[in-house]
């Protein structure tokens, strides 16, 4: 398997190159040159398997056996999911006749990001150990990626991790899951800005090739292909474990950066028979406007009850754009440059019409989100976090079409207790392993939205170790 950049001017890369570099040197994102195919007989064979064995089978074609043997891969996968609290790892829970929750919050940091990042941490360790190298990871988070990445990378000798998050724009639980980690290789940066500002600074650091090479920079955001690869597995697992034979499937995905739903798109390209992917947005609805209205214009980021989706520039959308533009890297580069310069994606109406064969979109505001949390609790006794509530609300707004609808439940309700309590009067408790989180001491560096300030901080602390 080889990988190419969405912007066309980086030579083909191996999985090892893609894993360690994260972002292509031309500023694009890596995608496979071709999609491995999982046929009907192979999908049927997944049904009796454990979650870890499904992961091993799905990701195997993306990784060279010369890099990681079958036995080594199985061990990395087993270790990645050993700390998940539900024996099914990603259990399905029915909430009405045709709608299911795929619970993706049973990992160590209570969010779906654990599924890819626990795997990524093991892959980093394996490859860096073989090569005898050290890596400096720089990431941006709107809430959940940061804690999941830190948990996956903490205390590892072969890497340092620097995580940028927008000051005051993540929940207290999300922030504390990052800032209370005591590890010599973990550095938190509270940026005076938005998530998009954090993401832009990370990309700017990768665009500084001298800096990139001197620190051996890599990424843990979903711009790293290995993240997307790891997430495709739970789409296959959900289909394999759904107790409805031969069902037509729709997946409803709360998303801001487009990585989670793009993993579903990747699963479909591999052969999973997905009829529809429903993109669920909050008030920061640029993705909704693209798919539903044919418009992709950047507006101001607004704070919401679902902060992990408070994003206007969705990095992973570029991977879909690459296919919509017939895998023409030059066309993608021109489109992305125009998008950032002018604030609007050229040709959005035509591209949206093409994408609607697979994608639908819905949006919910905060009031609707609270209504969903309240009603689902009254109907089912289930507490939803606000991101999952956006997706359940999107499912309810989407006309029923006979498909079984699988809603990705992306975070534990205790990560957003204020919103849940406001909707239901109940304040969800953190699991035992995080019960004292609000009492732990915090450490983070607060910096202005300034490239040189962030660059200097990273250089000083990465080099000094």
C-alpha cells in the first residue's frame, strides 16, 4: 500500500512515512493510492470476531507486513484496547425501532478519539523503537483529541507531545483531562483564540520545513492518516454486530473536523454497504451548509454546548474534496488556496450535488440539543452528551427510509455535565478512574495566537529534554 498527498506534489509514501510525518510536505493530507476491498464473504466472517480481531483484519491491508508482522500487529491492537471498560469495546444500544447508539466512549478518556489514538500510540512506539528515533508531536484539539492523544502518548520515551487548545472553549472535564496529566513528555498550551486558530498554527509549524526537520515533527490530529484508518474499524464492527440480518445501513455522525464521518466514507470505499452518511452539525454549520445548501462559506466560530464541533475549517474535508475533484492534486491545491483566501469554496454547489448521493446533513442549535437530551432520557432512561444529542436529533430530522440508523455516540455524558444537568436535572458522575479529576492540580502554558510564541515554546521544551 502506498499513499499520495491530496495536493499532488509529494512523492508516494509508505505507511511508515505517513505515520511519522502526519501532514504531507506540500501541505496536503495523505490518502491511499487505492482502497483495499472487503467483500461480502469477508464481512460475514467478521460477525463472530472480537472487536480487536476486527480491527486487525481491517487495518492489515494499510500496513506493510515488513514493518509490522501479523503477530506484532495483533499485540499492538490488543494493548490499544485493553483499557476499555466495556467488554464489547464498542457496544450497540437500541433506542427505537430503527435507531441504535454505537457507544464509542468506553475508553480511558471517555471519547471516541481513544479508538484511533490508543492504536496510534502503539504504532508510534513500535516504529520509533525499530528506528531508534525521537518524535515531537504537535496537535490541536477542540476538546477530546487532546486528552485522548495525551493518554496514548504519555510516559513514552521516544516522543514529546505538545497540545494546543482554545482557552475557555473546552469543557472543564475536557481541559482537566489534559492539564492534570503529570508526565515529563506532555506539554499543554492554552491558546488565546479558537480551535481553528490552534489548527492553523499546527499546520504552520509543519509548513516550516526547517523546524519540522529539526524537531522531527509529527501529528496526532485526524490529519494523520493512521487516525482515520483506526476509526474505519468501528463502522465494520457495528455492521457485523447489528442484530438485524441484511439491513440497509445509515450512519449518523456528529462532526466538526470531518474526520469521524470521513472514516465512514473510507469504510464504504472499502466495500461496507452504507446507504447514507448523515453529517450532524451544531450552530457552527459549515458542513451542513455545504451538503444541504451547496454553500461552503467561513463564518465566525460560535461557542456552543457541543464545543468539540465548534469548527469552521474542517481539515479532513480536503480528503473528500480530493475524490470530488477526481484526485487532481493541483485542483485541490487551487481550491483550498481560494477557500482560505476568499472564505468560500469555489464550485461548492456542483461538488455538493455530487456528494449528495451518499451524504445528507442536518443541524441543531443549543435549544434543540437540550430538547434531545431531555427527551431521550425521558423515553429511554439514557443520558446523552451534547455531541451525541446533536446526532440523535439529526437522525430524527432525517426522513425514515427503511434503513437501520446507527448513531455514533462520541462522548460520555459526564464530560459535559453542565449541559446534561441543564436538560435533565441530573448531573452524571465520572467513572471511578476519573472520580477525583476536579481535585487534581493543573498545568498549562497560556500563549497568544502568535506563531513565533508557540514555535519558541515548543523549541525550548522539546530541545531542552
